């Protein structure tokens, strides 16, 4: 059961990337679980994926779900970093499925690993952003 505070957060953060979207406040207040669910469905991540990227057990994520809780700031920040990365990737590739395929394909430019496997650290996310910038500008390794 959702309470009014959780619903207002969900509505407040329904459109990341808008000028009124305040990432800092969302991190501080915590990503609401319904928002997290929509994002997970959009980018095709399950609890197992998120568990790895957030360094949380699947059971803990299930607890957030059961309690309809907002994520702590540390986890909220990573969730939003991944969301923004995926938005950038779709923008660069033009088609979401093309970007998703790229994220799940071994990359020579990224040291022979899948970009998706780098989402568990801020450094990895930054490295993927950098690679997307090179792709966007036609600079291939």
C-alpha cells in the first residue's frame, strides 16, 4: 500500500531530465520503489541485476518492495546514475534495443568486457559515458 508521500515523490520525479528535475533532492529523499520499478521495466533489469549494481542482496531489494520504501541516498544515487547513462545511450544509439544490445556485448574498447558489467561502480559508469561520447562523435577505438 502506498502512502501520499510516496505517491507525491513518484509524481514529482516522473520525468527525469526536465529542467525542474532536481537530482540532488531525489538522491537525498530516496528513489521511491514505484519509480524504481518503472525504471527496471524500461531498461529490462531484474532484481539480480540491481543486486549486483547496488551491492545489495536480492532479499534486501525485496524488502524495499514489500515495505514500498524509498532507497537510501547511496543506492538512489547509483540508480539515477544508471538511469541517466541509459538515457544517454539511447540518445546516442537512436534505438533503445541497439543500445541494450551494445551494453550486453563484449567491448574491445572497454577492455574486453560487457559495458553492463561495469555498472557496479561510479568509475565504470563514467567509463561507459566516455565511450558513448566517443561513439557519438565517431571516434572508435
